[in-house]
């Protein structure tokens, strides 16, 4: 029974604290948010986007061709005899 009364009093006190905090918050002036200049919006056509994607893909393929495979030894059939 004492636990029930303690919980009831605690909830009542918490409710009072919350409502007073909400009242204090609503009485304050709203904060002014400072904003800079809007960034320009660049419109790019669909073809230009596809062209940029294709160029990036081709550049990545060239980089991959020039990069040695770190797992090349794995495909060697005579891997066990290598030092």
C-alpha cells in the first residue's frame, strides 16, 4: 500500500514539474534561426547524368585493369608447389 501511495505522489509531482516546464517553455520568445543564402540548384539533363555515370564507370574499369588482383594466387592450379 505504501508503494502505491509513493508511486501516486511521485507521478503527481512529476506531472507538476512537467507542466511547469511546458508553461515556461511556451512563455519564451521563439528563437530566430539565421539562414544563409540559398545554394543554387543546378539542373542537369538526363543525358548528362547518364554520360557522367558512363564516364565514371569506364574510369573505374580502367583503374581495375591496372590494379593487380590480390587473390590471383588462389586461381593458380600449382599453388601448393609455390614457395
